[in-house]
C-alpha cells in the first residue's frame, strides 16, 4: 500500500527512493507464492519432511529468476522503470513475474492432487479453490495494472487455508481434550529444534480396548477421562498426549518434574481401582522412559524407540517400567536385522522345513510328523522361530511364509511318498493371521491339487488364540477343508483361552495338550487330576490326543 501511494503521489521523493521501495515491494509480493508452495510440500511430505532436489528447484527456481530481474531492473528497465519526470512504467519482465506466480499456483494444485490421500477432503477443496482464485487474480492484474488484487486475494487465501489445513482442533482428541498423536509430533518437532534436553514417559494402559463389551462405551469414556485427568494432574495440561487407543505420553523438561516421583505416582494410582458409577475397575499400567538426546535424537527414532519400549514392558509383564536405553536399541536393531534376513530368505526361498516325528503309543510306531520352519544359518547365528515368527507376523510376511511351508510340505510328501514309509499325515501349523484369511481353504486346496496330494494326508494345527480372534472366518475355512478330507488339530490345549467350547464348536480330530500341563502333572497332584480328566474327556469325544 505504501509503495502504491509513493508512485501515485510521488511528491518530494527521489527516483532512487522510488526504485528502492518498488524493488522491495516486487520481491516481497512475489516471494509469497514460493512460500505458499513450500508450505504445501511440507505438510504433504509426512513426518520425514525430506525434500527432493526437484522440490527445492520448484520452490526456489522461479523466484530466483524474479529476484535477479528486480535487482537488475535499474539497469535493464526490464521489470519497471521511471522516466525523467518520475512517472512509473511497467517493463516486459512484469509479465514474466506474473507467469511465474501462475506456475507456483499450478504446482501447488498438482502437489495437493499428488498427495491428496494425506489431506482431508475439506483441506484439498480449500487449496484447489483458493489456488484457482489466485490464478484468476493474477490474470486480472496482468491486464489491469491498477487493480492491485493479488495481494488481497493471497492474504484471504492464506488465512482460510490456515483455518482449514492448520486447524488447532486437528491436534486435539475431541473426547479427551488433550493433544493427539499429530499434536505430539508437532510439539516434538518444535522441541527438537530448540535442542533443549527433555524426557518422555510413555504409558500403556492395558485393558481399555476390551471395556466396551464389559462396561459399555459410555462408561469406558468416563473411565478414560478419569485416567487422563489423573495424568494431567501429575504432568500438566499441555504435557499430556494420547498417541494410540491405550497409549499416552507425558513430556517434561529435565528440571520440571522428578522422573522417579512421576513413576511412583502412576504406580500407586493404578494399584487402586478407578470408579465408574457403582463399579470399580482395576487397570494395569506399563511405562517406558526415554531421554532426549541421550536415547534418541530424531523424531522417527524417538517414536520407534518409545513404541518398542512400551511393547517390551507389556511383554515382560513383571517389569512395569522399561528404560529406552542402549539395551532396547540393541534389541530393536536385532529385530531390524532379522526382518531384513526374513525378506532375503523369502525372496530367495532359502527357508528350511524340518519334520519332527510323532510317535503313536497305541500303534507302537511313528505315524505322523509336524512341519517346523527354520531360517538358514546367518551372521546372527541360529534364530529361533519363537523370535522370527512374531516379527514376520508384525510386518505382514507371515502369509507368504505360511504358504511357502505348506507348498514345501505338499511337494515333499508327494516326492517321497511318505505313506509308503508308514507316515499317514503331516501336521502344518497355521498362524493367527492365516486363520483370518477368507481364501485360506481355496488356496490350500489349489496347492494340494497342483501336487496331486490326497487331502487326508494333511492335518492343520490351530491355536485357541487363533480360534478366538477369527472364529467365524476360521469355522468357514475349516468346514470347507474338512469336507475334502483335511484334518484339524487344536494346538497348545490347556493354556490361554482353553475351554470345552472350542472342542464342541470346531471339527478337530486331534487335541495337542500343552507340554506345560504335562510337566506340571509330574509334580502336582491337582495338575495330574486335570490332565487325567482332560484325557478322559478327549477320549470320550473320540478324538486323538498328543502331548
């Protein structure tokens, strides 16, 4: 506005002054457009915020050209110039700057469209609409120099985009009225920029996800708010975040709170039931502590380490507090190494399948075998299935591994004609994830057909956990496979969710009693009674049993 008034009035101002202020105006006015594009690139690139060379060229290229034109226009008169009496004139370079501005808005629209899945619909519509409006404003001003509308339209656009894209409510959990995961990421980025040391206490509250069925959703929300209110009381309103359904974070500076006092306060509170109406609910809290910058110095490492440490705390059960130290990092690195080895073994098909024989006391001979997958020897040495199977499940590789094992077993049985050697069938263990696949029966039947393997030569083992998690889907697959002659075995009976309902609902031919039950029976009279009655029940149902 000031520059426009100087040009219009021009009283008592030297040509040099007019040159200077018009140059400042042009640079600042047209620098808005690359910042606009850069902002959209920043919010659509996700947590990493890693820009490519192309991103930098898109943002910095046209504006660099504009700045060079403006700074040299006093010699070239390319963008604007003043004649001897101080009258202002546009040069041909002004059109170039307008074209560059249009390019920026077009690139903004293309950036938004390319990463459209990372923005909500109202955010996308806002960017599209106001980019188009700015393009129209620039075109109008190109042909009507005295209608200075572009900066006004840009100001309105920025304000409305701020409310649509950077709405503060997006960073809060509306029910709990505390910062959500996005808010945590935003605040952590700011904290990392400041380089000041801080600490994070992560909290996993076990059982919250299952409360809907027991106490109802309304009561669960009340209980959740009670937990949050306690955390806000000890950690401060602005320092508490909810980052997942059962996970919370308290961030505090080194000199704000005593870490030990916070841990002790949480421990004591969760030893006492939470009240919901006339009910009292006892929850279990697992904690993980992380120090910045000693334990992690980037946001990605911090989130990974915090999640891993909380999982460790939940898995160990006995130890309610895990410190995200070098030991945890070592475990995390090992898990990453194993994951890479799994990908390599799957890609190169170097997994090995061993067959553990099963002896029949009734017939006095080996009648079947159980297929066991093993990883090839690596630089990490022997890696137990108890270690690599959970990693494969967590990273979505277990379906490919399961199919590899099943196909290998089928090919081996046909190639070796094992029934001629007295082995009637082979047991293949199913993972929980496999049991959740609707096409499991169809895929397995197709593999057996390819190998001309009779279906009765296969026995699939299912854990009760898998039966609980995927009961409807599993039942459908079991019925299809049983119709074709496939047998089923219930694995690890006597642990976890063990109950007689599983034996009734599903068509098992064999029940595999967990070794823990057998070992306990060797030392405990009551355990022996349980084992004896379990075997009697299984026999009465005309099922086989293994231990």
